[in-house]
C-alpha cells in the first residue's frame, strides 16, 4: 500500500503550529510546546496573548504564519475547535490534531453533529484530522511529539523500532512506556474518535515508514472493517493486534469512549487471521509480540510448527518451559546424539544434557557455559528455535554473544524473563540485542513462536 | 497444623554455623558469610585454615563450637558433605543446609545412594536436613539468609509478607525478586532434592509463622502428595500454588532436576482444589495471586461470584477490563441509580457514569476525581469488588486514599497495572498499600477475584 502523501505530510511534519500555546504551568498549551523542544523542524506557537514563549516568537493567528504548517495542534477548548479547524484549513495546513473531548462519544446527538462538522471541513478542504478526543502522535525520528502528554519512545542510533498504533490515547501511552525498559519505538499514533484518520490510515502510514519494523495495533472501533484488514494485509511488515470491545459490555463501552463502531457482529477473528495479523488477547503481550515479530522477520522463513529447544541455568524454570511448550502444542526438539554428546562434555556432571538442557547454577561462575551450550543446540538441524528461561535479574551476562549466535544460525532465540523483578538488571540490555526476543511470560513466547 | 519444633529451631535459628566459611572472593563460603551480616543471632564460621573472617573468630571444626548450632550451612564440595553432616549431628545441630549437587538427580544410582545416606543420618540423629541441591532459606525477620545466593526480600516495619516456598532454588530467588518492586516477603524457603524436609514441611513451617500472611508455593515433586495436601489444608492461611512438571516432558525433567517424584498420575488438580489451594498455571502470576489472597484475607468473607465494578481514567483500558471480566465469567455490577447520579455529578460531561466508569484524562488534572468516584462505587451494595486498570506509570497519586476507602468498605480494590513500564513510578507505592492488590494482567486479576 503506497502511503497517502497527505497523511505523510501531516504525521511526519517539517512544520508544526501550536494553537493555544501557553506559558502557564500545567496547561495543555505549555505541555505541548515542551514536547516539541527536540523537534528538528520548525515550531510556530500561535497565541493572541503572548509575544514569545521561551525563544520562540508567537503568531497571533494561523493566518499570520510565514508558511502553511504541515501539522496544527489545537490545544484549545472544545468551544474554540471548530473555528480553529476552519482557520487551519484556510491556512493550507496539512492536518490538525484535536485533543478536545465531548464529540461523538457523548450520548447527546449534538456531540456527533459537532464532530461531523469537523470532518466535513477536512473532507472539503483536503486537510487531515486526528481526533477529536485524541492524545496526538509522535514520530520520534524528527522529535515530532505532537501531543500534550509525555510520549515515551525513540529509537537508538542505527536501529529501527516498533510503531504503536492505538485508538485509545492513554492505552497508547501506557504501551509506549515499554521504552522505559529498552523497547525501541519509532512511532506512537493515536486517533481517538477517528473523525477522519482512523486505525486503518495509521497502519498504512506506519507500514510506509522505514523506521518502523513492525506494528503494534490496539483498536476498538472503525467505520469500515475491510479498510483496516486491507491496510494490515498490505502492510508488508508484521502487525500484532489487540482488539478491545470483544464482549457485549466492552462493545457498549466503545461507543461511550470514542463513539466508534466496534462492529460486534463482524468476523474479526477470521478477518484478522486472513489478513495475516497476529492477534493477542492479553494486553500485556502486545508489545513483546510485536518486537518478536520484528526481530524474527529478519530470519529465514520456515514452514510448520517450530521444534523448540530449552536451555536454562535453573532446572525448575526449564521444567516450567517444557510444560508451556507442551501446553502450546509445540514439539520439543529431539536433540541429535552429537548435540547431546557436546552438551554432556561441556556441562557439569549434575547438569542435564537433554531437552530441556539444564546448565545448573554453574552458569553463574562459568559465564561461557550458557553461550557454549546455546551454540551446540542452535547448530543442531533438529532445532528450529531456542527458548531460554532467564531465572533471575542480574548482569547482562552474555546477551551479545547469544544474540550473535542466534543470528548466525538464523533461528529465533527467545529469552523469557522469569524473575519477578521484571525490569531488573539485564532486562534493557537483553531487549537491545537484535537476535534476542524478550518475553515476560512463557506462554506468550510459545504462542508467538507457534504463529511466526 | 502445629509447627514441628525441630523444624522451627532449624528454619528460625538463633545460631548459625558456616562450614567452609572463606575469605576468598566469589567463593560460596564468603558469599554465605556476607549473607549473614544482618543476622540478629550468633554466627560461627568453621574453617581449619582461617583464624578469623572479618570480625568473627573461626572454629576449626563443628565439634569446637561453644554451643550446638540451630542451623549448620555446609558450603563444602559434595565429597566433604557426608562427613560434615555426621559432624553436625554429633554436635547437636538443629539442621543442616546442603548446597552440593550430584545426588538423586543423577542418572547414576550412586547419587541416590549417597543422598539416602545423608537422609539416614538425619533420621537417626533427629537433625533436619535441607537439600541436597538447595539454595537454602531466608527468614527475614531475624536476617537469617542461610544461602550463598542473594536473597531478596524482607518486610517493612510493622507489616507482614508472603512466604515463598519453592522446591527449585533459582525459581525461588526469581520469585523473591518481587521484593524489588515492593512486595513484602517474610520467608524464602527452598528444599531442592528434599531428602528430609520437603515442600509439605516448608508449607507447615510457613503456616506457623505469624510474619507470613500467605504462602506462594512452587513445587515439582514430593514423596507423599497427601502430606502436602494436608499441610495446605491445615495452613490456616491462603496458599497459592504453581506446580511444575505437568507435561510428560516436564515430569521427566523433574527427575533430572531434583530426583523427586512428580506423581504424574496423581489427581493434583482435584487434590489441590479440595485442599483449598488457589492454583496458578502461569508462573508470572504466583506472587501477585499470593499477595492478593493475603490482602483480601483481611476482608469480610462473601459467597458467590463477586459483582465487579470497573473505574478507569483511560476509556480504552476500561473496555479491555470489561472484556476480561466477561471472559472470566464474572458479572459486571449493575450500579444503582443513586451511584450513577453521584458519578454523573462528579465526572466531566464527556466522562462515563456507567460500569465501566471512565473518569477520562481529567483525572490527571483533578487528583480527587478517581478517589471520589471510587468512594461512590464502593458504597454501592451491588458492588463486591472494584477493578481499577491503571494506564500509565506515574506518580503514586491517591493510592493511600484508595486503599483506605477499600478497607473501610471491606471490599477488594484491584489495581491492574496496564503500563508496559511495569515497575515505573507508583508501582511500589501501590504495592505497599494494604487495601490495594496490584496485578500486571487483567485476566490474572479476574481469575483471582473469582476464586477468592
């Protein structure tokens, strides 16, 4: 799917105007300005009251800007929104972000009508709209954090990241906080009431962004399910999907939240599967699944159920991993005699040269033990993927070596963080390795492996 | 079940001797000594080589100690273990911790025979044994960290905590790392090969400890299933159980790990349920379930499925919570008209005075909004429990107020941490509140609520 240039102009802007820019502590206007401090493009604060905000000169109205802005952020109350949307269209803006709530999510039909008027301005002018009732978006490569809330995320130099597409703003921000334990995030894109741009448009935009390796999509309602399925099918990169509003009570709450249609009668499971999406039901798994899909997308493809090997330095966690592999219906790899001999030669006498392979607590005094065993196991043609339950948060160990091994052998290496200190020492370092996928649940890992 | 005094003497010791005490960096002996720095009792290093370790004078042999030690830690190689076990028994020790591996977990029958000899010494002398192939135990109230590994845990002044009983040492330590995000832990008790003390004995011991509010048990094999079930039934406090080795491959790995019998043919599900245990299948849920059981044990009991109310400041997370409640088969509470009116009066016009109740992003600028809504909801007799999906890690907010409200109304208040920054700002503060149970998964929360 080629990227719509009007959407690309708006969501990857060179110029951003902030209507309602402010210097008042705690205000939406000031928080939005602060979020743009790292933006590499041009920022135009719009304020009738202020001459400057910090170093930046203000403009009284959108009509006064020196150039048509690619993106206008409306940090203004609902009552002022419609006039400013018209002013943005008149100024030739690429698009407008509308934070204000009180539109189609109200039970009062006046809310829907007000929203329809905004959509009509966009439709007639060709300007795009994000919202209303949205927290905005962040395109981290240029530092365009077009929202009032803190947008965690970003991608280390020379890497790519997952794009988070979330209809719900707060949910998108909560997912994006994965950045705090080392997940690389290229975009956070939220669409709220979806009066113009909806989840389908945002997926299509993210699909066209080279910085995005995969897409983590959380949505709840959309006008045309088939458009969303097409966007996923045509994305050309993996899409992990969390759908909210699966239950009757949930679907009812969708209408009160974003005023969008959950299409409860639609065959979402079938449609998403056919479109090639990997669906998750548990919200806590969306990000780790998207990261796994991104990292494993670079490995050679293979058909059939992957045969899993387990390597651990904690026998107990190895047993739990074997249980989880069995529960997921995946086969445990039958290690070749040569592999078993190689493991037995390297392990202490009380280790287990089997699958699961138990390197025992010796691993903590012999730092090459786990990588050496991993190398032997990954070399075995009977092994398609290696699952490494990681018992305790401590130093980053040999994560770089393990990652290199996995990439050299072209097989997924999943590190399942079994410690209850889920962001403890080593967690971010593991996440940063291109050849290691980190999960915080054995069965999430097995589910992802089975659907790769 | 009354506590066996021989076990209490050993696992809540006043005197600890360390055989193999050492001053060599990285050695088991030095690591064990360091772990006892905070012990409130007396420590006797035993070493033929050294006169003192730090401030402490050494004793050449166990026979030279000034008093019979309650607990002897054997930080010595397997070859030296049997002699030292005999020496400990001869010295009148209460019990001995055996770290060494290479016993019944070996395929070589010599390992089993060596272990049987240790058990015979214990049986004949009345001295208790923990291990072999164990990481030891920690009784935090006295600082008795009887192991070589770092034992995270402890209970803040004036509080109690969960007791972790884990057959696997590494798993026990990984579970205990929950302390790093604020979980109060009274004990970590690991039994490895269980030659004498097994999971049943450790559950019975923990049951008798006033510092322990509930028990988180992870086990894989035991000689007599019925003894374990009796210990759980008689515990007099909640027991959450994770059983490893449910699958054939897992059960086989149990024999290689601790040489114990997983009793694969036994009706564990039926037996554990009848004994009143709350079983979890996913390892990541054991600790949070045990904490929930402990905190909610102080609330008035009630019969039947709890009617759940949902309160959120993120509509999207409220929808997901409604989906999870439905998936768990729990009823959503039908709020009374009075509650709905009270909520509508307090919420912004674009909030949702329904169940799920959406306080919207207004909650971030109006810090009393969520507590006020929680108070209205908890007052409703149609509500048995309140589920609060917490969208983003940030400040601790009104956790104290929420906790007080929940306790005053005698209803569980579950905060489900939806942020991917799972140990971010506020997490430890929420955990510390006696009236708030923190979950990191909606469905774990619903499962726990349904089985309270």
